[in-house]
C-alpha cells in the first residue's frame, strides 16, 4: 500500500525540477542547460514509477472507496478550504497516462529542442506543466482542483507562446488562455453555486470532492441544483477540452513546439476537461439535462471538428481537429453514461495521438515544414517515422486489432444501447465522424509519406524552418525511440487493458470494471459496421491521394462553397475575433465607455471645477480689503443674530 | 472594556519615517547620503511593521499593541486622545504600508531632481498612511488622513510628468472635498457622543441621540471613502494622478492610499453604521459591479501603460466594494467571508499593482516611452523585468498560486450567497481582465525585438531588490494565504457579529 508521502512525491518531483531549473539552472547555469532536460526526465520518470505504484495500490484494494488524505489549508467562516489527495481508480489511471506520455515527450524533446536558446526555459515549463496536471488529478477539493486547472492553462499559455518573438505564437497563446477562461468562468460560477447551496449538503464540506459525490448520490442536490452545477463544470470542461463553441483556440495552439502539442493533445490540457466531467460524474448523473447536454455537445463536436480536418493542409492542424473530434467522442461517451468507455478512449487516444504528433514533429525535423503540400515520399527516408505513423493512423481510424478500435467500439456500443433519442442521435453523429476520421488521417498519411517529395521548407513560402532545414533522413534516436514505445502502446493498449475475453493475467473488461463502471459486451455486428465505415474512409483517401483515381482538386472545385466553409473553419474565428472582440467589445462597448469616461464623467467634473473657480471669482469682489466695509457687514450680522435671538426666545 | 497601555511599538512605526524626514531635512547632506539613509530607514520601518504583524495574536480578540494617552489635549470638553492600536483589519495594512514604503524608496533611486526634498516628502507620506491605519481616535485619524495630502500634492506636482500640476490639483481637490465631508461627519459624531474614541463609537452611536440623521452622517463618511477608493463616477482623479505621478508615488498611491478608502468603509461605514450599510448594500454592490466591468472595459482601450494599470485599479477596487456589500447577510446570518475577501483584495491589490507600477516605471526609464504601440519584443532584452511583469500580470488576472486568486475567490464565495446575480456578473470581469493583461504582455514583451530597443538593459541589482520583495509577497499569499487571511478574519468577525446581532434584534 502506497504511503501518502509517496503520492505527494508524484507531484513534487516535477515541481522540484521546475524550481531547480527556473531558480538555479536558467539564471546561473544556462551554459549547462542540457542538464535541465535530464533533470526533467529523471523527475517525470520518478513520478511515473510512483504512479504505477499508486495504481497497483488502488487496484490491490479492490472494490470500494478511494484513498483520501486531507489537510487544513485556509478557513474563513464557512469557507473551509482543505487541500489533499484523492486517489481512486480514475486518478490512478490519469496519473499513469499523464506521466507516461510526459516522459516520452521529455525524452523526444531532447532531440527536437536541441540547440534552442530557450532550452532550459522549455524544460522548466514542461516540468511545471506535468506537475500541474498531476496536481489536477490528485486534488481532493474542488477549489484545489481549480487551482491546478488554471495552472495547466497557464503552462499551455507559456508553452504555446514559447517562441514569443513570433507574433503568431504570442497571439495563439493569448487566445488559448482567454478562450479557455470563458469556460473557467462557468466553472467558477459552479464553485460559487456549490458553496451557495452548502446547507443542502447536510453537514458535509461542500468543497470536498468526495462529499460532493456523496451529496449527489444521496440525492441531496435537488434537480435544478445538480443541473446548474453540472452545466457550470461542463462549461469549464468545454473550454479546456476544446468542445464547440470554445474549440477555436486548439488549432492555433500549433504555434508551440511540436512536443508541446503532443503533451497538450494527449495527456494534459485537453484531457483535463474530460477528466473534470468524469471526476464529477455523480453530479452529472443526477441530472438528465446535464447528461444530454454533454452527449449532444460531444457528438456534435466529434462530427463538426472532423469535417474541418478533412481539408486542412497543415499536418498539425489535421491532428488538432482530430483531437477536438476525439475529445467529442469521449464527451459523448460520458454523456450517454458510458463512464468506463469514455475514460478508456482517453487512455488509448493518449498513446496514438502523442505518437502522431511526435511523428509530425519528426517529419518537420526533416522537411522544415508542416504543410503537407510540400511533403510526400518520406517513406524511404524515414522508415521508423513512417511505420509508427502508420500504426498511429490505423489506431486512430479504429481498425482491428489496434487500441483505438477497442475503445471506439465500446463508445459506439454504449451510445447504441442508450435507448433514448439522444443515444440514437449521437450514435449516428459518431459513426459519420468515424468515416471522416479515417479519411482525413489517411489523407494526411498519403500526402506525407507516399508519392514524390515536393520540396519541404524550400518550396513552402510561409514556413520558418525549425532546426537545420531540409535534410531528408530519419530523426535522431532520442526522437525515434519514444515513437516506438508509443507505437507499442497504440497497438496493445486496447485489448490488453480491457480484453473482451479473459486473458488470464488481465480479467475480462478489467479497465472499465476497475473504474467501477459497467462494460457492454462486445458487439460483433457494430464492430464490423464501424470497421467497414472506417475502411471506406481509408479507401476513399487511397483513391484520392494515393492512386489518384479521384481528383482531389476536381472534387474540391465541384464542392466549392462547402470546401471554402470548411477550410475557413466555418468562419468562427472571424465571428469571434472580428465581430465579437474587435468590433463588439473593443471597438463597440469599450470604445463607447472610454468616450463616456472622458467626455461625460470627466467633463462633468471639470465643469463643476470651472463653476467653483468662477463663483470664487465673483465672491472675491466682496473681499475689498477695506476694514470699514468688513466692520459694517459684521455689525449688521451681529445685529441680525441678536434680533433673531430676542424675537424667538 | 477599557483599553489602556503604552507599548511604544506602534508609535515607533508611525513616527519613525517622520523622524527620518526631519533628520534628512536638517542634517543629511549629499544626494547619495540621503538615498542611503532613507533606504536604511525604510528597511528598519519594514522590519518594525513585520514585528507588528508577527506580534499580533489572532487568538486574542480586540485591539492589540495599544499606545494610548487619554489626555493628549487636556481640555475637558475636547477629549482628544493619543490612541494607536491594531486589530486584525489594520495589522496587515501596516505590513503592506511598510513593504510598499520600502519599495517606493528603492524605486526612487534614480530621482535626480531636488533629492533631499523628495525623500522628505516621501517619508512624511509614509507616516501619514501608517497613522491612518493605526489611529483609533477620530481626531488623530482625521489629522493623518489630511496630512497625507500635502506630500502627495508636492510629489506629483514637482516630480511628476505630463500635466502634473493639473493632476496634482485634481487629486487635491477631490480628496479635500471628501475630507471636508468627513470632518463634518466626525464633528457630528462628537457632538452626539462626546467622544472621539473610535473603539467606543459603535456602542455610543447606538445609544446616543444623534444631532443629524444617522443616514446623513453615514453618507458624509462614505463620500470621503468613495472618492478615495474610488467609486465610479468619482474616479476620474485617479488615472490622471497615477499617470503623471513619479513611479514611487504611483506605487504608494495604488498600493496603500486607495486602501484608506476601503479600510474606512470596513472600519467606519460597516463597523459603526451596521443598519445603514445594510440598507444601502444594494447600492454598494451595484457600484462594485460598475467599477469592475466599466473599469475593465475602459482599461482595454488604454494606450499608456500607467494609465492602463490605473484603470485596472478602478476595476479591481470594485471587488472590494462587492465584498463589503456582503455585510447585509442572508436570512439574518452574516458571514465573515465577504469582508475578509474585501480586506484580502486590498492587501493583494496593493502588492500586485504596486509591483505593476514599479515595473512599468523601470521600463519607462529604460525605454523612454510608456506608449504601448511603441513598445514590443522587450522580453528578449530584459528577462528579469519581463518575468516579473508576467507574474504581476498573472496575479492581477487572478491566477491561482498568486495572491490575486485568493482574494477574488474569497470575495466571490462570500458575496454570491447574498448577491448572486451581481456577483456572477462581476465574476465575468476575470475574462476581461485576462483580455487586457495578456494583450498588454503581448504588445510590450512579446513579438520581434525592435531596432530601437537593441541596447536596452535589464533591471540592475538595486532595482531587482524591491521587485523580488513584491514577487515574494504575491506568491507567498497565493500559496499559503492562511497566514494573512486568519488575521483579517479575526479583524472583521467582530464587525459581522455586531451586524448580525442588530439584524436579529431589528424589526
């Protein structure tokens, strides 16, 4: 059984690594910045070991409650803010996912970021990012969770804007923070509303997560109370997990270094949103309105984002829309009550999406560009990147027997059997998204690795080559090894952790049952149907981008308006930035108030001042300086007062 | 309960800067000597204010560290006392003033014009503010309140920039106007209760026959505090004064002088007029929401760094108002959370905005411009200043782990149960704040490095000292807030309890 101190160490190892890099290495020993990378790897590696220990301990306890350690932190009246650790199956799994993916990313980064002048700063942020995510999943208190939630947002801000001298990077970082903060506003309101309803918790501490669970399961939260709390929390999750309509920041987040994207998209930032809904799942279950909202938003986002992925030319943007779409899958799973499958999909997705991102980084390392129109033919030059990217693509497309197949199948099966209209709707949305997913990822795959090489950075007018520019060869071993490790995960993680038949060492449906969730039986018909749909998507991509039987150009021309809407991302960036922020808030409301402040409020004050000065001037005429005159006035005054006194008393 | 004694500690804290000012004026010659002497003195003053804070015992109710002479002015009909003491509300404010007093002296190291005179005024200012936070006799309170104006006027109008005379005069007129109303209020209370003792006043007001309607007396005081805080639409002196004041004076002005308004609202408006403040709480929360949102929106439009931060102060002071408005309570129960949040907000805003003004001042000295459009790409050349500005900015937008978050969430949790919709509306301020802060960082620090700033330098060691002190204060409160929130809670609990008793006893 794991000790409390060991669990805290999972958090403090990367946090200490951050502190050492930020306070010692970066300011004083920047010549030895290389040490920052090794320190981070050691710290995250240690966290991974301890996380596996934590997972084993939770598993060993079998059914039942979570491990809980709580300490006083701050108390003001009824606001009793504790901090602590809540270690349950969900936390344990998230810990392993976050630290494992982070470790791979850190190793990979030693190659990818080699020679960058901000090397030490990069690893400082990466350590803090990992620590924040660990703190988020460990939190036993909703305010504590919010603290780390925001720190995760901060780190993504710092890392997306890592190359802050690039205006696009600085703008993307700002956008990520502000758009997610709109969601955080909802989360904050949910916290306030929970505290507001503290009397209905019957003596429980309304800020403790376990107590919120108890209150929700005991039915202490009335219908609308649970609904509002759940919707507020979901608003936060929508921001972090880039669900429609708060998804616009994620594609722009590509401006950060590619390993950062891998971490953000697989294990930290965006996973936090799904984790948040899962963490407060009992509250969601207490409100069918909230559940249906989650399902519909997730299902819609799955399809909506996938549709934009169809037409992007930047390989990282394809992957970004893919992430949004896959997060929609997870959300819709949670929304139809499929808690286990939702987290299962998060688990498998972490492997193959980190793999795909790091593969795209490897490609970029060789070609100097992310634009697939200038790639092609990389299969021969980069065999390892090619092979692992293929595995990742097949896993994402959901083909038997890779990891993505098993988790996606469970999600679809649960949506199918949900029984209500919502389940039907999101099932068909998801199935359509499956087709698009396999199409766009194999479109990317064929454009990148097959055919002839089309020049890379030398041909691309818009790129600023990272590293050495065009040199078509396999990336260094410290970048290829993590790809291999993740590829193994992308193959095995599905069947191995959640087998459909008893494997002996792993019992049937181990993963979902470990999470305390019900697992649907394997449905061969559904699995076959979804595989056919996925295969059809791959086939179409093959026809258009490999054998060129179908002309992509002709198709995009004949679908002109649709293609334009998709490649312009449904004009949502324009709607938000131009009409919402620039013309609405900045050019409209703020401008109007600024005018009011200067032309009305301040003018009023100065006018009053002007009157005061001029009245003063008028009165000054009376101050003649003649003592006789003063004497007369004073005498009259005294007589008047005396007169009044005599008359009235 | 009679409060007596004379420990001398608070007397030292209040008058040490004044003594230093006199010594500088009379004996210290040479600009460098003046700076070093003033620096050493404010370090000693900071040490004393830390001692005050540490000595304050949250377990003991009421006022502590009392310095009191009952017959200071020995006229029977005019019972003015010499009475200094701290409670949980004022002890952290003493610490804040000590900290920012030190910062402001170090921030003035590059003042080259009439140095001796400058430091004399700066030190007198510190005595005045310390006096306001510790005086418990209305007569003394008023003296200190007005004393603060004199150095401020000279500091802005002589060492300021831009339209400095205009701004100094505007500041003076606004504040004097408020002070005049407050004087009438103090006299009205004195003629009603025959005492200037602020500790005896709450009970005395309840029993004595008042010479004026209680609502009017409340309004006289409240107007003074509303100008000082400031509340919209009485805020227009603030952006002008801040923009044209020298760096150190902006630090003091934003850091502690605004807090005199909030302090007065809690100590006097809420502590002495519980019924009235409950009646007008709706007005206070409305003003708070306007301050937060209006302030944030106007901030978005600002093009001058100092003016931008000045308007952000208007927005952040709205949170103080919102916290104060929670005193009306709900269902006869008044929770101390909102008032503690308001006090915390004063403290944290003092450190955060003090830091912001300090950094902007340094950047102005180096870049010779405060116009945001001219700046950009500074992070590469000035990593220390840039890192500190990022930390201060993030604290200002209420990022957890910094002090800004602690005070904002406390205000929100404390007030949401009383004023749900207004609080929710004001909470949207966190999005707007993120907008203007991050946009500010983007435009000044990020982006490609500019030709004209190719040789610009980073903070020197001496400049880094006050920066480091404030960064530590911002992070310490953010990470372990209990050491300061416990003190504030001890300070505001008697106030919330008395309001609650009156609410229960009421009709």
